[in-house]
């Protein structure tokens, strides 16, 4: 998956990029066809913000995390993204299961 990281009002840091890449790799396990991801890191006064947009499986997922610590904001962002992807995946499984039950004919 192609991942881009943008820093706004922050110095570019390889350690932060590496941290984000490790976290996003864990998210890719739950997606069938991840295409691209974009992360925007910014700071306003003392509040760090991390926003992420992921495209894959015919969907666009968006999440955001805010905290005084940059790494905590990134963790919040990844947790929200993980929750969205898992909920969508489970919803699809439930839908497929209910459709299979409707199609099944009773045994006589």
C-alpha cells in the first residue's frame, strides 16, 4: 500500500514516519485490497493532531486523533481507524450470513 505522511508546522522526523508505517501495517491485515493511505500530522499551540485517510475495499476511511503528545494522537488515530475497518468487516460478514440463511432451503 502506498502511504504518504505530511507534516504541518512540524519538523520532518524519520522516527515518526517509521512509527506510523508500523501501525498502518497492522491495519492492512484487516483489509482485502488496501490501495493508499495519507496521514497529516500538525500542531496548533500545544495540541498535536493526526488525521488519516485510507482507501481500500471500495471504501474511504477517515480518522483523527488529538492530544498534547504526538505519539498518543497517532495511537488514537490508528485505534479509530482499526475500529472502523473491523466494524465494516463484521457488518459484511453478518450480511453474508443472513443472506445465506435466507437462501437455504429447509430439509424435509
